[in-house]
C-alpha cells in the first residue's frame, strides 16, 4: 500500500535515492530541507526549513501523520534527538541511514551487528563522524524504542550522485588516459552498496534495530572496478599496478589519495569483510558493479559541472597528477629484484 513518507534532507546522494525508491513503490513523499544542495523531483512536496533551529517548519510537519520518516543526518546527535521527539507521536517508524563506522576500531573477528560500537551520547554536539552517527542512533532508539526504528549501516556507498567523489574520481582519472597508478593486489575484494540498493532496502525492510547493509564480501575487485571504468569511458588508459607496501612506504593515503583502495595490510585490512548476511537474508538485492560504474559515468557526463564536497572534516578525494607521476617514477626506478 502507498505510504506517507517524510524524508529529512533528500537532495544529496543517498537522499535522492531514498526519494526515488519511495516514489517507485507509489509512496507519497515530502522532503524537508534547506534548499542548499538541489531540489526534489516534481512528484514530491518540498518544505523548506532548518532543522537546527529551535522552531522550524518541522514543527508543522510533526502535526501530520507519517508512515515512515527517513533521516541520514551526520552531525550533532542532539539535532536528531530533537527531530525524533517532535515526530514520535505522529510517525509510525523512523529509518536512519547510519554507517559501519559506528563500530569500535578494536573488535574481534568479522564485524557483525553485535560488534562493539563507539562511545556516544544522544544529546551531544558534533564531535566526530563515528560518534555523531552512533549518537543519532541512540537518540532515535531512546524516543522510538527498538520496535519502531531501523539503523541501516552501510560501508562504502557508490552510485550516481556520489558527493564524496570516490568512484567519480577514478572515472575521470581513467577517462583522462595515460598511465594510471593502480594499487595492488588486483584481486583485492571490494564490498560496497549502491545508494539505490541501500535506499530500496532501508525503506522496505521489516527488520528493527541495527543491520549492516552491504553486498557480500568480494562483490567485486579492484581490477574489475578499474577495468569497468576504462570500458565505460572508452579510455585508452594503461594501468601500472604498484605493490601495496611500496605505496604505504611512500605515504600514499588509502581511501583518500587512492579512493576505494584499502590495503590488505595494516589497521584497515578487514574493512571489506563486514558481515551483511542479515540484510541479504531479508531482501537486500545488490546490482552488479558494471551497472553501478556505468550509471555513475552517465550521471557524470550529464553533470559536467559536478565537484566533490569538501568540508572541514572531509579531505579532498583523489591523487594530484604531479604526485601520481612522482610515485610512478619512483616505482619505475626501483632496482631489479635479485634472482
């Protein structure tokens, strides 16, 4: 049955995916946002306002009945606590787009929904990303209880409109051609979720509480992603595969300088092995890497003015061309290996 859905935000990467998924199932969608990162499609009702203000148009929306509220706020948890309190009496269910970053860095074995989380408070000001997200979860749980909310915890999120710029950087770099620095190992398993698959699962799931929303580990590999980037862009770029330890020795930053790359050595070695079996058993469907890469390239071509979002707590993604050339030169200048 069609539902009445309120999306807090709804205009930036995951938000539009949520709006699209809700519209596709016939829901009546309202988005509440400040109007700073775009507008919603014609089919939605837009209400403008700033949820950080004590009194806002959110107070008026709280007087309406909602089958579902969807939120992806990632700063001060107290803002989510305020929204939850305002909406508790009129909203049946609260869906929060969280992150696997809420899990403590020190844990035993594969990360599951039962793994230890970071310390956080539901009424806190903004501190750091992990604590802010966990604090928001606690805020919603404190107001709605565990039976009326779900915390969808993705890891790496890719797909059209990606505002961090990980896959867009690779697509643009490979489209530019030449010798591309490619991080080994080629067969490094990559686990991610397309924003559209995350959205479809999050708004439809009957699960409550925390759930890791990701593909199975090894859904794709570094070599496949880079090859798909070359294929969809029609590039003649060549890949120079460079040893992971060499890159770390030359202070190449995983995740930021070489987006998506997480070396199989060091503190982040287990990042792409999160247990997502609960979601996969309960309806999560993950499209192919080919579809994600191809659709992201189409979006980039249709939006040539797009630039990645850089904020005080988010580093610029991607490697400077001069830096890339220097690392490739150092790799080429190594003495031949001893027999």
